[in-house]
């Protein structure tokens, strides 16, 4: 009889220990989650202050075309009523890179998407992946910044010119892209333009595709011949979740803006339609 009571007490103690341990684990998860959420909001707030500072101190000017402007040949089947003819009339942008470089010496350009809050400097670091977890002011921040790969060409445009950014929940950085493609922005064909200015050139790009993907085909940069470029062009057009009524040729150069997560990424592709080389 006594033995049975001892065993019962022993079992009750182990059962209590299990519940106490479970409570501590759950508390630990909640505390850790709370810390991470708090840190995210602090980083998000800091990025917001940086964006406000940039927009307050750096002037983005619209420029008037001159004899240095080059427009790029479109498909011979292009209708004279196509929106392209309205796009190429738009001015390029001019930004004082010296002002931006005072804030961050890694600045290589400035980019904006018409009709959206996407209007930011682009950076490039010699340290691989540095801006995945550093802000424009080079401080640790999980939102990172918008950047090009350290191997990216700056003086000459490549076939596929890629700008990366972290997936952001909110209106800043790549969060502006996600908000944009899920809003009324997609219903106005006048918005489908990207302007990108660097020390070497100012450019105008027509957006031809927007989609989400878990694959990496949009990151391709090396092409053996025009057939491979045309296959790439056809592929990105076919994937678009927005019907842009746009085409792309093997002779085109492309701008790709993409999140850099391990799962599904948001991707925007645009083709070059206008360029002015800077002297």
C-alpha cells in the first residue's frame, strides 16, 4: 500500500515538471518573438527616418532631352498608338550624386518608379551581401537597403541589370514594390516606367513583367547568344501577373528589381527604351 502511494506521488511530480517546462518554453518563445518584433519595428522606424532625410535633402530633377538622348528600337510591328510612344517623351532624372555620396560613399545611382513611393538611392559594396543587413547609413539593420551585386558593371549596362532588396513588410524599400503591385498602381498604364540615374548614364525603362517566383531564372546574367536572350525575354513576359501588352526582343537590355529571400520573391522586369550617357 505504501509503495503504491510513493509511485503515485513520483508520477505526479514528473507530470508537474512537464507542464512547468512547457510553460517556460512557451514563455521563452513569446519573449523571443516579442524581442524580434520590437527589433523589426525599431529597424523599420530607422529606415523611415533615413528615407525622410534623403527625400528632404536630395533633389530629384526632371531633365529635358538633348541631342545626347538615345532611344531604342522597338518591334517593327509596334502600333503608332502604343503607350511606348508616350513613355519615350518622358524626361529622365538628374540627381546630385555628390550629395548622396556625402551620406554614403557606396552610392552608385538613384531609382524611382512612376506613380509609387519607390524613390531611393542604390548602393554597391565590395563586401558580398553587406546591404542585406545594413542600412543606407551603414548601420546594422535587418531591412537592409537596395543594392547591386559587388560584381555588377557600372560603366556599361549588362543584358540583365539586377537590383536586390530584402522583403519588407511596410511601405519602405521593397515593401513599396509589394504595395505598388497590389494596389491601383497596376490599373494605370502611365505608371509602368522606371527612371534610373547613375554617374555614367541616365535611363528610362518600360516595365514589361511583374510576378512572384521561387525559382532563380530571373537572376541570369550570362547569355551565349541572342537565342538565349530571346528565350529569357519570352519567359519573363509569359510569367507576368499583370498584362502589360508589352514585348521584349533579344536586342533589349533589361532591368530586374527583386527581393532576395529563400522562398517566394517579388520580381519586376523592365526593358531599356531611352538613355543618355553622362560626360
